[in-house]
C-alpha cells in the first residue's frame, strides 16, 4: 500500500486473505487544514467532511402597489414615514445631549490598588507529552456490569442499538479515569452506514471509524457482516465489543489531547517512515485500549482474549497497523496490566511498534 504525508488508511480496516482477517489500510487522503482531529477508526485515518455555508437567500422585490392606488401615493406615504422617523431620531439625540450628567460619587475604597495585571494575560498553552502523559499513571478502570441487547446482524436498527449500548458501557468504564485527570468529555454518538469508505484496491475493509470533529463512532454494516460470516456465532459478541473498545480508545485519545498531537506528527512528518511510525503508535495504543475495554465489560474469561486476537490480529503484517505479533501484544497489554501506562506505545521501543 502507498502512503503519502497528510494521508492515511481507512478506519477500522480488516485485511482479507489466506491468513484470515485483521486490521488493514486505505489509500492516502489529503489531511485537513487544522484541528479538530480527523476520523480515526480500527486502524484508520480519513479526513473529516468540511461543509460550506448555505447560499444566501435571494431578497424578494418590493410588492407592487395595491390595485386602485398610484405609485406616487405609495412614495409619498413612505416619505412621510421617513420624515417622522428622522424627527424622532433628532429628538432622541437632543435629549441625550442636553440631559445633565450626574457627577460620579466620591469617597470609598480605591480598588485599583488590588488589581493584578498578570490576571489579564492569556493562559499558557497546554503541552501534551505523548510519551509522558498523566493518563499513563491511571489505574486500570474497574470492571462494569455491561448489558447489551441481542444482536441481529441482518438488522441495521439492531446494530445501532448494540453499538450504542456497548458505547454506554465503555463510557461508564472510562469515566473515572477521565474524572481523575480533571477532564470532561462529551460522550460519542453511535451511527451505522451502509456505504463503505474503502477504495476498490484497498487491502482490506473498514469495520468502523471514529470522527473527533463530530464525536461519533460509525459502524460500516456491509463490512462487519462480511467479517461476521467468518466468526462463530457464539464468539461474535466478544469480537464486536473489542471493535467498539478500539474505537472508544480513539475517543479517549481525543479527550486527552493525544489524538491531536499524533495527527500533527503525521502531517508534519518529513518522511513516509516517520508518518507510518506515528500512525502505528496511535493505532496500537487504541488496540491496547480495546484490551482494557474488553476486560472491563466482559466476564474476563481467558478464552475471550484468544477469540478476539484470532479474529482481529491473526492476519498479516501491515505497515499502518503493525505486525500481527505486535497487535496481539498490545491487546494483551491492555487486558492484563495494572495501569493504563501499559498502553504507552509512544514511549515503546521501535521493535514493539513495527
């Protein structure tokens, strides 16, 4: 796959091939001109949609004179009204000018001695250190009791209900972490689409993607159904919860400022290798956060991690998502370690993010 600076792969892509499904990439797209962060999906990048303002409405012409009344009469009436309006304006000006002003009261305390000019200075910009972020000091969130409706994969409405319910569980799981950091974040909306964003020559297909500018996670229905046909029925819920956990991981990156800085690193990269390195660290961190989410909203059975890794991370190596071994490694990090610092891909050795 070819990548160019400012572009990237599609959200939530999963490669197809003899080795089975796994995350994949999309052809590069131009980067947006500025923050907010672009959509970020299951190993994905896609510029946001920019909307033009609506065209101005045409001003209707003045109505014609009523039947039986001449145009001169209408103009005369307008002239009288204008004269009245000017007279009123002149009167109001005269009142303002001629009304005596009261002298300000004297005495009391001079509060100006208590003023601090430093308070008028703009606040210092917030610096986000990707490798030394306060997020990494947070303990793993405590598991929550997650109830999701039965998913009927052939139903668009059922998919949206399932994704929204899973998102509510993930919001409850991550809320204490954000609160401890002093952050508040709008909960993302969940949507479904029947249109795939993948180009015809893509290596895989997009399952879902996150859009920071809209605070929205979108599931690509034709593609999740294609992958779902390859997953055993009793394993599908675990697989889709991991998918939602990955996308919610991008939301956590967005809320903590990580996604914005990562995007800046990619757009300012001077080589394709540097751009891909920044992208892999972003995606592998979201994969680690998927492990956190999976452990926090399921019963935590030992086979759950194996099921998800077999379906998502058992495919081939990808330059945008990392090797299959590293994808599985970071998923297990989020699943098994005691702090969110286990997901610090930005401080990891190069061989762990290849």
